[in-house]
C-alpha cells in the first residue's frame, strides 16, 4: 500500500536549537517510519532575506548534518536541497499566474519582513508563499507539518492548488496540516520572552551545536525568581519552561524531586539549574559530535544530497508532466 506523502523544509539560516528539535525534528524521525517523507533544505527561500551566499554551502551542509545526527535517515526519507529540484521553479512560475498581489501583500510574514528589512523588499519576499506552495505541491503532498506562524501559508497553498484544479484539471490534492498525536512541545527562550529563535538573542537559546561550557553558562543564567510562597502554586511561564525542558532531558525521578520541592516551597533554583545543565550536556553532546563528524565528511554529504535529489525529482518530474498537460503547454 502506497504511503501518504509528507513535505517539510527548513531554511539554512541560523543554527538549529532545542525548540526545533522538540517542536519538529523529533516528530520527523517518527514520521519517516509511517509516511513517504520529503525533507528539504530551503536554499532558494533563504535568498529572500540572506542574499550574501558566502556561507550558504557550509550552512546547507550543517543543516543536513544536524538533522541526520538527530535521527533522520536518508535511506528512509528523501533529504534534498531545494535548488536541486528544478521542477519546483517551473511550478512556482505557473502558480504565480494564479496568485494576486493583494493577497500576497496581506500575508503576516511579508508585512513582518518589510518592517525588518525595508531596504530589501524584493519580489521573492512577496511571492514567498507561492514558492512554498510549489515546494509542497511538486510532490503532491497530503500533509505538511506546520507551526502556528505557517498556517496562513498552508491555507494559501490550498487556495493555489484549488485554483489550478478548477481552472485546468484535478492535479493536486489539497494538503492538510499534519496533526501530531499528543501535545506539541513549545520550548521558550531562557529569559521567558518568547520561543527560542535561530537568530535572535543567542544567550537565551540552546543550540544543538553549543559546547558543554556554553550550555552550562546559558542555563545558569536562565530567568528565575525567589520561589513560590504558597504550596502547589501555579508556575510562571519562565519557571514552567525550565520544568518543560527538564522533562525532555532529565530522568523522571530528577524531575519529580524538583516538582516536589517547588510544590513544598523549598526549591533551590541554583541546584535545579546545575542539574539541568549537566543533563543538557549529556543530551546535546552526542548530537553535536555526530553532526560535526557528518559535516566534515564531504563525500557522504554529497552522496546524501544526490540521493535525495534523485528521489525528489522522480515525483517532481511526474507532477510537471501532469501540470504541462493540464495547462496545455505541450507543443510536440
């Protein structure tokens, strides 16, 4: 029985962090066992905000290495670079004919980027959702794992697919957001000011590439308070975040000890952070070291990139044949 198709991409800008791991990558590792998965590095997307490409190759290699180190298996999932699948660009062109300036200008991400980089409001930034739609539809994916900030783009993908199907013929399924079983884990920054970020304040984000001493330093500086004054008090968000992180990397009995201390108003945050720091070092170190080994193995990375591109292009070529036939641009 043919497996349902899942597509997801990650931009090679900034370092992968703990929030990426628990919010997405750990789920991708599970998904590759049950679905036909296409995971790509979105190098074209990165050019909309990072036109300087001096470090692009090393950034792409790092993303590939870190994802594999976290458990993605190139033998089970297609793991490729966006620009290696040229058919995406052709589908992007056709979909641009079905997208409208007004709707693109209203997207939240476009308005945010205009504020952030007013000197570089390029056409690629405006049509970012169209390229994202092409990434998904080129594989005729049924599911897309998305966070809250990408739900609007997925809805636009559905709109573009529906317009194409109605104007020409039924080529594309309307992709849905992938709903993971259980609650999604949200990891906040260590200062409690928002979610961890690939590019914002680096001292409040735990990166998968952080060295041991830096991990300890970051966690020891995490925001805390003077502790609860009443038994079984509700934890502030920034305190709950420390417990959420501890639940992911520490033993159950360790977590329970600090839960009990908090509920009994005897918690010592310094002790908790020291324990969390050591558990975090134990968790991150093997990922960091494996990723470094992979990143240094250029022959292996080249093999993975080519293998992923070949698999991704198989479905992409078939989709473009259907698209050209539907649009009527076959002349021989």
